C-alpha cells in the first residue's frame, strides 16, 4: 500500500478547499460540512406527540441517529396550525442542526388560510427532501347512528349546522370544509391544536366526527374505538380495504391528501442540506420507517432539494384553489 506523504496530504486538502471555494463555499464551511453532524440534531414537529408527523419524525430520527452516532431530539411545538414550529425553525441558526418535519399545513396551506403568518414558507427555508404522502379517514364513534357517508349527509341536511367535525391540521380542516362544499351540507367546525386531541373529543362524544390522518385514525379503527365511514383518497387504502373512498361512498370526485417534507432554515450550507437529504433518504428505507409507512397507508416520497422546491410551488397553488373552492375565508 502506497504511503501518503505530508506534502501529498496537504495538496489534497488544498485541492478540496479550492473545489469548495469554486462551488461558492468557504474553506471553513467545507470543513464544517464534511464533519456534519458532530452533535445532536433537533427535529422540530409542528404537532403534538402521537400525531402522524410526530410518529414519522421519531422513526426517521431513530434511523438518522443510528447512521450518524448522534442523538436526534424530537421537539414538539404544536399550536397555531403549525406556525409556532415553523417560525421557530425559520429563525434558527442555519447550520443543519435544526430541521422541521413539515407538512402541507405549514408549507402550502397556511399562507392561504391566514391573512398574516410570521414566516415565509419559501424564502425562510432550505428544502431538504419530501418524505411521505397519504390520505385521511372520516371517523365517528362506534355507537354513532352514522354507518355511512350518506347517513352523515342526510342528517346534516335535516339539521344544518348541528353536526360537528374536529380538525387538528390544515389537511384535516380542509377535508371537512371540502366535504361540506361538495356534499352541499353545513357542519360546525371545531378546531384543535393537533389531530390526536380532536380524536380524543370524538371518542368522548363532544364532537360528532373527524377527518383525521391515517396514522392517528387507523389504529383506533382497528381497535374498535372508532368507526371508519370513508377515506379521502381517490381509491380505497391498503390499510382499510373494506372502507370505501368518500367519492365512492356518495360524494363523487371528492379527494383530499397530505404530504410530509423536511426543511432547514434558509442559508443552511448546500453541502449540509445534501448530507441531510442523504440521511433522510436512507431513513425512509429503514425497517422502523417502512413499518410506520405500511401501518399508516402512507407512501414514501423521497425527492431532491430542487424537486421539493418545485413541488411546493405547485402545492401552494393547488391548496389556494382548494381553499377558495371550499369557501374558506382567510382568518
């Protein structure tokens, strides 16, 4: 084996620094990025513990920790439709050690649901990668008189504004609002800080129904704690094969899906973003994450940073159109 001399090593380091400078990075940034991560990474979750985003983040974090030997801290910051968490990450040091496990709520819908938000979903973030795509399930208590989507529609038309639906995210809320618009019914919207909190009130009988993410809803349905009436995807879900899509069940053309993605603060070095992209892509193939995706009927959605940026632009436009079609006025 040929021995590397001190002068040869020095030339290699200088060449690496020169390449980094050519690409627009300083020598210090290149060295810092090459060593990333050298301390714990924080995954900020915009919803409460037990939510789909939280469970997904924990599965991803476990794999990233195993790959790097560094802990991944899960920081739940629920509230204000994810805006508390998004604002926190937007203002964090752009070194790659603070990452938001985001959804369409924080990065495509909020800008159309609220007149003012304290962050810019595009300019304040560096896209890392898409993570997953899925749908929701319409649920009621098992002792509810509603056994089908059409039962809900009939009761809502008989007593406009009397039936209530919970929501704990933009996806959950817009799913209900879109249902009202397309089924020509009037429901009472009851907002919560996160989907598990809404499910708890459906279980307790304080709210009649909910459109909740599959990670939160499917376990409750399979345990017999909730009854599923329909799913918001265009077709039936693998995890609930006996449950019709809402479109199939009577509201023709109805469809509402959601997505997860990872973002760092804007100005995070591109080499660090690339390393995070690699770590998260590996994490999507890990046993724990694959099991979560299967159990939740969620499809893995790995992308490049550039692909996520382009996807986000299209999604923002789509959510704008959906929110306007559902008749939702910005708050």
